[in-house]
């Protein structure tokens, strides 16, 4: 099976589908946690920044330079146009390979963007990007869903069926479908929007990986990152075998 995520994902690359992102995803605990970690920081990098709501909010911090990186032009278009987007330097780039030529006091990767990296090699490459951009005393945080919880089991058409009011398309029926490869813990899910105005259906097919915590621990160590706390959710509850998320908060290992 091809595990390369090089194919563009219409969920983020198609401007019409990308325009649903902010409608479906409200400000939540991950934003609040990152906003508090950013307090007092002079520089923050949001990797896989998507539509840039977090980056724009963090840029309200006085004297804070904020960069947002994402490969999807349609997401970045929304980010640049949003209120406060002009305070952020948005860069189109791949989290595995981008090199900005500067370092940051805080690097965040939210919304489970880390799960777009499908192979151990891709995950190491993304973590190397974090290590390459951290100030010596700087901190990073990201989230990846716990495979043991198998959240994808809820992403069936029956359980995910919902009705949305979209500011441009009006009433929309939305649903997901999903398949899980137990050999790799890669999940393929569809996102579908039926525009009730004209009957069109906009669809995307995405793949994300559910990496085990042991692999993340090993990969972080390999790239010279040290974890000071593993949280199990963005309320910063401790990470347990049944926590929804793995959320490492850490920094560069002192010797590296
Ligand atoms: C679920 S969204 C999360 C966006 C944002 N971080 C948030 O919290 O709302 C995943 C994001 O990862 C981005 N992405 C996909 N492939 C990527 C890559 N190779 N490097 C960095 N980001 C990537 C997508 O374009 C998308 O904006």
C-alpha cells in the first residue's frame, strides 16, 4: 500500500471544502492551552496552521513574532484574510521539510495535524523540523490521537450525520465515512457536504495515522527533543492508556 501523503487532500486544498473548516471547528481547549503557553513568548511557530485562527490570536501577544506554516494554499488564503491574519507571517510549506532560517520560543501543532504524517519516517522528519526551529529554551507541544481509543469508530455516516449552516452555501447536510487498516493504524475517512441549495455534493478523502505513544517517545528522543509532560487532553489531564490524546510538551534536550 502507498503510504505517501503527497497527494493533495481536497479537505484542505479545495477552496469550497476548506471554507467549511472554521464552520465545523470552533475555538476550543487546544487554542486556550497554546494561547497560555504563548504568553510572554517573543516568537511562536504554528506548524500545520490551517486557517490560522490560533496563529492570529497568538499574534495579539505584545511584541510576539508569529509564523504559520501549511502546505494547503486554500487554508492559507483563509488564514491571510482573517481578522488579525496580517499580523502573522504565513508560509506555504511542508512540515517535514520546511526550514525558515530562524528559531522560535514556542512551536505548536494543533488539530491533530501531526497525524497527517503517515509513516515513522515522516513523523521523524516533522519532529526534526520542530527541533531545527526551537530556541535553546523554547518549548513545543502537539497532539496525536490515542489509537487505543479508536475514535474513528464514531466517524460512520450514521454517527457523523449533521446539518450545517454555511455562510455562503446555506443549509448543508454533512457526513463522514471511514475505514481503518489494522496493520498500520492508518485511517482513511471521507468528508461529504451536500449543498441543499443546488444538490451538489463536495467530497474529500483523507488519510491520517494513529501512532503509538512508544513510537512517539522513541522518535522524540531520536531527534533530540525532551518531554517534560505527557498530557492526555488539552485540559492538561495526565496521559493514561485510555486518554483521548497523546500531547507531549517539551523542549530541546540540553546536550543537543
Ligand atoms: C486538521 S487541520 C489542523 C489545522 C490547525 N492546526 C488547527 O488546529 O485547526 C490539519 C492541517 O495540516 C495541514 N497539513 C497537511 N499536510 C501537512 C504537512 N505535510 N505539513 C504541515 N501541515 C500539513 C493541512 O493542510 C491542514 O491545514
